[in-house]
C-alpha cells in the first residue's frame, strides 16, 4: 500500500559506482544514518550477494535494552543500481533470526557520469499486526530519509575524482 512506504530522492554529485561502494560497506552506515540509532558495524565484510547477513550495533532510548543489535539480511545487491535489506533480530538468543517485515532500499540512477539520482525507501507493508501494536510505523520523523541522503552525499563528495 502506498501509505506503508516513505521515500526521498536527491541527486548526488558522484558516480553511481562510488555511491554504491559506500552503501555496500556496513562500516559507513553509522555515518549515513539520519537518526543516530546506528552505532557500529559488527561485521566488516562488504555487502555482495542477496542472503548475506550483516549485523549492526544500535542504540535507541525507547528500546527496552537501549543498546541492541540488528541482523540485516541483504535482499537486493545489484551494483551499482540497487541495494536493500530487511532488519531482524535473534530475539530468543538461539541463533535464529526473526525479521520484522520492514525494508530499506536504495535505488541509484545515473544522471551523468558524475551525478546520480538516489532514492531511499522505507517499506513496512509486511510488518505483522502484533508488531504494529508495539511500534509506530514509520518509527522516525519524515526528515530522517532526507537526512540520510544528505549524509550519503557528504560521504560521496570526496570520492568524485
């Protein structure tokens, strides 16, 4: 449903390959995040193929534990066009990941050799009802997506050469 997806789009003065390289590096995600919740990449490997799991250290004042981990499953990895993932957690502590039904997706469209249109989308259409009773969606203000894209643009700018 259209009301269960939010997105923002900007044009970044960098080639799509350079922007994709930043997005495929989990270590850059804390610097991209517009909420301040993402603290540190716990898995240093670059993102290369759907199904890959990468974990992030997180912090949110409203989370029961404050500090927690998310295990993200890569859904799309199509360099330099698209990358997306679905966050999940090992809720029971038994190694089995449970995914909440929301996804993050970046779509990159070259405008020229040195400029790329980047669309960031957050989709919560697959979130089950029991989670919707405890978490408001989207769980961040609307300017989060624009902030994240601006942070990404700042990271990509030095790599334009």
